[in-house]
C-alpha cells in the first residue's frame, strides 16, 4: 500500500487535476481518498470528512450505497456496454420512459457529462430552426454569471470570466441578459419584483433579436457556479411566456438543480413551466457514473424525423446510454419513489435550517439563503485566498467544503443526518470565528 506521500507525489506527477493551478498542490495537497461511507469520505490514514458538497453536487444517496451498488453489480453480469447506434437495451429504454414520465418531455438523447448535455441541447435547438427553414435563428441567450459547462460550445453560453476569458478567441458570441439573482434586488425591492424587472430586459432583447435567436438557456431557480445565486420562480414563468411569444426555445439546464436539489424533483416545477429542453446529469446516477440526458418536445423531435439523413441529429458519443450508468440512474429513481425522498427531504430541510440558525446569525454572514437541500451565505470582509483558507480550516474540522469566492455553501447528500449537519454547522462556526480566515 502506498503511503500518503507516495500517492501525493504520484498524483502531482501523473494527474492534471481539474479546475486547479497545479503549483498550489505543493502547499495544499489533495485528500487521498480510499473509501466512502454514506456522506463520509475516508482518506488513506483513516481520517473522515463529511462530503458537504456531495462531490461537486453529484452524490444524492451517499457513497457506496448498497442499492445502487447492487444494481450496477447485477448489470455487470449481463452487459457492461454496447454502442447505442444500431443497438438498444432495456436499461436505456426503461430510463428514457421514466425520465419522460417525470419531466413531461421525451426522446431522451444521452451524453456523458453535463457539458455534453449543454452541447446537445444547443445543437438540437439550432438544428431544429434550420430544419424549420429558419437557419438564421442560431443565436443563444444566457444569464449573466450563468454556468453551463466548459467545452467550447457550453463555455460560449457560460458567463464566468475566470473560466471563460482566456478562451474568448475560441468561443462563439452569445448574449447575456441580467441574472435575477435576488441579492441584486434594490433596497426594499422583493426578489419577485426584481425577477420581473430582469424579465423585462429579456423581453426588450427578444423584441429586437428573436429572428436570430434559437434559444434562451438558464439554470432554473439557482445559478450554482455564480455562488449559489437563488432567484424567484416568477422569472422562469415570464421567460416561458416570452419564449412562446417570440418563438425561441427555453432550455432548462437542470444539471445541478435536478433530482430534488431545490426541493422538487425538477426546479422548473416550482414555476409550473415546461421547458422545450431539459438537460440532466450529476445526480442522475446518484454520483456514481458519468451520464447526461437531454429531453425535448414531440414538436422538436418531429422536425428531425424524415427520409433525409442530414435532417436527423447525427451527434454521438461512444458511451451514449451506457447500460451500467442507466442502471445506476434507475436505482436512483427507485430510491426516490420507494423512500418518498422529496417529501422526506422537505422535513429534513426544515430541521437542517434550524441547525444552521447560529451560522445564519453569525456577524460575518450576509445573504444567508436556502432552497431545498442547498444552504449558502456570503462572508463579509474577506481577504484574497479566503476560499482556500476556509477549505483547509474546514478539513481540520472533518468537513469537506469548497467555498466559491466568498460564498460558503453546503449541498449535502440526502442521507446526511441532523447530527451530521450539526457537525457541519460547528465546523463552519469555527472557521467563521477565526479572524485569520
Ligand atoms: C448548471 C450546470 N451546467 C453544466 C455543468 C457542467 O457539467 P459537467 O461538469 O458534468 O460537464 C455544471 C457543472 O457544474 C452545472 O452546474
């Protein structure tokens, strides 16, 4: 067995870690994780860390979940993978039917991760308009500070300068309209009024540019990478009306917020809107295997159906619809159903919010906010490097937390207990009360 240092030296030499300036690993080595157990990560020395951010928001029912393990193990004895062009299999058909039932959309097209789902939705939307004889409708609108992934097409509609600016020459132009982030409301203005005010800017843009616009893409109710920016459902409602009025697709990127994160199975439900496209990933497999899906309307699907090959959607990924990933996703949907997870989380969330009351009341905390199984706050008077210092200090308190800028958030696996949440609250209080962080 390698020692801690062996593994860290080897990872630095052999692995290029994501979203990381590798030089920083000289002073801040990554955790060497060997095992997971429910919401806990266990390192090579047996130290335990509560995975408070669900491993980049993917884990729903804990690490090493026996029910998901059993489904994947069962599938391993049948077929691990077969290409999905020219072949099909029961797990992908079952999953597509169940996702259609849950979303009200159909014709599931699969990718391997969130960014590929964004690419697929953007391409189908523009291709739809082309097939409809309106090829000039190929522009995209997104929200300021929005995040939709980092492949070149997805990055074109992402609006986070840290990730985007360097690659500007590679990207296609897109238009950003103001985010309805409730923190930006004027003094005395409600989140709802601010959302409606932002939607008026969207309307003004559409009134002028609908003829060259294919779609509006949004993260419904919460912009994660923007720092858990939450907004009122009135924006989605109005965006749906405007997209209908101006003949522009509405793409709901539910990659981060889908599968119960915001308190409903899908965030769009809270605005009672049905998008033209829904992008799903992350929690879809409970955090087990890379899988994404894009579902759309019969109308969009029908525009591709015909005798001409080029009219079809000729996009593909080698692992599209992987049976192991589909079985993991089916096991996740079974858990939602059998354990009545959405209702159980509602009760749990009330308790967790109570547990976090002391954090919310801390003198350094601003804009404490909560939606479903997400809690976030901004920290006042932070010096550069806050997020790294907070992360390291939280690790010393057995909590794996990675703030985004000065926003601290927890988005725990749904199997986290109130006692474990109390531990997280205590860890955050220790960090907040340290004047050096
Ligand atoms: C809203 C949203 N869209 C897309 C993505 C990209 O997903 P992936 O990292 O799997 O490519 C993310 C990832 O954080 C996301 O939060």
